[in-house]
C-alpha cells in the first residue's frame, strides 16, 4: 500500500509542476500494465491527448490486491490526467475495450488549478 501512496504522491507533484487547465478540474489516477504492446500504449497516449489534452505517466512497481504474501510484483504504468470534467467512464471504457483489461484501477478527485 505504501508504494501506491508513493506513486500517487509522485504523480501529484509532477502534475502540479506541469501546465494544466485553469480553475476547477478533475484529477484521474489509473494504472495499466506496462506489458501492453507499444502500439497499444501509443494509441492510448494519443487518446488521452485528444480526450483530456495530455497526461503524466511513470513506471510503477508493486503488489496487486490478491498478491499479499506472494512473490508477485506487476509492472505497471501509472497515469495522472487532469481535465475540466470527470472522464473516468470514458477512460475506464477505453482501458476495458481497447486495452483488453477486465479490471480497471481508476481514482478521481476534484482539484483546483492554481495559476501564477
């Protein structure tokens, strides 16, 4: 669980340091397997740019819900996306239908973008 918090904290720091939309936004945090093909990942990245205007992604390592006590550490890509509206249904649907993932780990929360 500590690794998830670390990844989330890192994503928030990177998100705060980059340009984002002004005013009220919804922040989306989700993971996809790094084992997806380069074609799938590139298409997903393009989709996020078209849909939300951009993304922040980083490689993450850690256990899954059912990995407690097992020698299992999946290799994932963690994404953070901010948008003027909640895109969780759209992003979740893309992950399921286009990336072939049965389960989706996706968190959202409201945020304010502070301009200089």
